C-alpha cells in the first residue's frame, strides 16, 4: 500500500494547480511586455474558473492568429499584383511596373540621410 495519504495527494494537486496559474500569470506578463498583449484570464483560456483542472482533455478555443491573417493578406496582395501585371491593369493610377520599381528600390541611402537629418535636428534643439 502507498504511504501517501489522501490529504498529501490533495496538497500536491493544489500545488501543481497553483504553480500552473503562476506560470500562466508570468507568461501573460511577458507577452504583455514583449508584444503588447493583454493578460490572459482563465475565461479566455477556456476555463470557467481559476480552480478548474487545466489538465483536462479538450481543445482550447483557437482564434485566428495574426501571422495567419498577415500571411493570407500578403498572398492576396501578391495575387492582385500578378493579375495587374498579366492584364496590364492600373489601380488608382498605379501600374504593376511602378509596384516592382518601388519594391526593388534601394532605400539605404535615403534612410541614412533621413537618420542624419533627424540626429542633427535633435542636437540643434539640445544646443539651444
């Protein structure tokens, strides 16, 4: 027979649940700091209360991830450019050649000039 009593098992389960909740809280804080996400409450994670068993089987609700949305938006935009190119279409006076030109342009020199201008204007403000 086992030497552990029912009370010890209950305490162990409570410790595991408590640790899980702490980990979720820490994770939500990190996500808030890194990605600007709001904290994840138990309701949002699929639990009706914080005392529910987080290890129950079942799917947690899955929303559309922002990566998936951005990916499909990018594919949609690329398809529009391809259709514009094959049919010789213009949208609001913009041709596919102009889009290719803007995509392939080298902006390094323009960015360096812009950064220098900003840094010079910042030092001029500090001097006055």
